[in-house]
């Protein structure tokens, strides 16, 4: 039996490449949008990125939204068991004059 197995392994040729059913016949479909005609074309392994701006705005800096980078107000809040202690400032107008207030709030759920 052992001699038969050795003979069977020697007689069969080794597979150098996968069977033709497993090789793709064409490249996979590209679901991305093709670049516009104004872009240069690259090779299959290159990525082409195109963009267009007005000539007078091309190298200009755009204004930055200050609210996106503003610091959040400091809020001191802590839990004491089920209760909450909150400390913060508040600004109001009294008789046409600004009134800055310092508030300490102790909240008990019921």
C-alpha cells in the first residue's frame, strides 16, 4: 500500500497555477465614478484626484468658524450619592446694568 501511495505522488504533476475557473477573466467592475474629462489619465495602479477653484480663490485662506473651536464653558458638577451639586456663573441684566451671578445648585431627585 505504501508503495502505491509513493508511486501515485510521483506520477501526478505538480500544479503550477490555479485551475482556469478560479482565474478572473476580466478585472472587477469599478463602481466609482470616472474622473471628468479635464483630468489627466493615470495608469491602472494610480489614483487621479482633480479639483477646480476660481483663479482668484485658489490660494486664498478661507475664514475659520470660531464657534467650532471655542472652548466649552467650565462647569463644576458632581454627584453626591443620588444628589447633584452644580456650581456655575450666570449673567443677567437688572435695571439696564449687567449683573454677574454665582450660583450653587443642590438637586435632590424625588
